[in-house]
C-alpha cells in the first residue's frame, strides 16, 4: 500500500462501507448512535478535531503530549487501511509521550 487511506478516500478501498454492508456510528455529535454507510469527508475529519498537542518547557527540557485516539478515531484509521499502530508510531517518532 503506497499511502494508507488513498484508495479508501477515492472510494475504492475499505471506507466504501455501503459496498461492504457495513456502517459506522459516532460521527454525529448530537446522535452518537446514528449509523452511516456513507461517511462524508467533513464528518471523518471532524472526528479528529479534538486532538491536542501540549508542549511544556522546563529550562532546556521540552515535553510534548498528544491526545490519545478515541475508539472512533482508531476505527476510522483502520477503515482507511492504515496500520493500527500508525498514530502510536507517529507520536514516538516525533518525540511525544
């Protein structure tokens, strides 16, 4: 897979839920149980809007903290065909704790 998510975003990959008789819940804040088989890009992106990076500096020491992914976010990452540990590897490689 050249880039995880590319085929899914183009409708040819696993995010084409309707084609696979699957649905996804949690994309509608006011109706968390509402299911959709055709999630919009906007809804998928909004599911990630609560990720926060916090940087704390103590003299020459810098600590960075990154919000862990929610269950819904992990499901979306998987549906995009990305490895389940992609986010965890990203946080390690960028020096987050």
